[in-house]
């Protein structure tokens, strides 16, 4: 393995120090840092800010300009606040209230020893969902994207692995993912990014949208049940985690299964639009028409 670049080492050390400081800081310090970062990232270094507004207008074409502006600002604030809370794990998690809906479904499904495919999206406070699963000793592995900065990647893996969360990099062997299910454990997939030409096109916010096939493919090939899971914020330090069974017909296809859980995700986003990660180029890939072909 090549040595880590100096800039990546500095990133790692900085994040370790910042995380330690936030863990021992009172909540008002975390709130102050969140507000400072919000001002910087929204007004002075607006990364993909135009993309956020474009996505909001595409998803909610009938809303007003003031609604787009408020939702965009609220979304920046939401993700910055929860990122700061994540850096303060595990203290910030232990000081938060988490309400669970559907835990009996999770337990009874896990008892069948067939494994579970958890499917979710970049919505809400997914790091709190990971933390809750870890603290409650549920055996799960999450498929994650490897960070370009090796220092940041190492820090995030260490922070998430503190209580036993296992990671599988997105481009690693599929055998690792099938192995999780074969052991009767939980495979966690975040399946709402643009999948380019490899994806299956389903309807998402009234748009033909390329979506990853993974969850549906694993179910059809392995037989493991799919549970749609999500964690949203009710107010600061107060979260709800929900587990929903995905009802799959005997003649279901990759497309119909993917449409089912994507529709559930859309339902939650419409309820809490500020808690969705609008920075993705979600509708970048267009379906090929007969004329194009």
C-alpha cells in the first residue's frame, strides 16, 4: 500500500483533533461551529449550490422562489449540523433521543437467518442510523464510497468502526456483499445516486431516473428480504428511525423492486425536503430513446 500523502496525513490529524474537541465541548459550541460553517459554505464557498436549486426546481416544479431559497438554506444547515454531530460521536449520539418504529419487523426478519438487505438513500441522519445499529449489536456491513483523500477516508472508517460497523467499498468484489447475506447478517445499501447507463430507469419525482440495481439484484439472486430503513430528525438531538417491509410480488423484476423502495424514499423526501442531499447530480443520465438508439 503506498504511503499516505502529507496533505492526507494533515487532514487525518486535523479531523482527529476536531473530533476530540467536539466530543468534550458543550452543545452551544457545536451549534456555533455549525452556524459558522453554514455561513462559509452557503455564502462564500457555495459548492454545487446551483445544483441544489436545479434539483429542487426539478423535483418540486410548482413551488415558489421563496420556498426554494428557504429549503436550500435549511438543507445546508441540516447537513452541516448533523456532520458536526457526527464528528462528536459517540457522545452526541448518546445525548440524543432516538425513537424506533418497526424494530419488531427487524428482529423477526433477522431471526430467519436469511440475511437482510437494508436499502435507504442520502436522506436524514444516516450516521445516527448506523450508530443505533452498532450500539444495539446488530450485525451489519455498509457499502460505502472510498474517499479520494486517504486521511479523511481513514478517519471516517475509524469513527464508524468504533463500535463494530463493517465496511465494504463500493467497487470491491460482490462476493464480499453476498457473504454478508449468507452469514445471515444485514447488508446496508444507499441506493439513490445516479447509476449512469448501468442503472435501471424508474420514476422518481416524475422523472425517468437511473437508479442502482444492487438491492433488487441481491434479492432476486439470494432471496434475502428487503427492508427500507430511514432516520430523520424531528428537532435538534431528536431522531426517528423507521423500518418498512418491502412487499415483493412473486413475479417481481429488478425494475419493479427498485421502483417500490424509491417511491418510499420519495414519500419521505416530500415530507422533509430539507433533509435530502440535493447536491448529487441525480438526474444527470437520460434514458435512451428509440431515436437516440
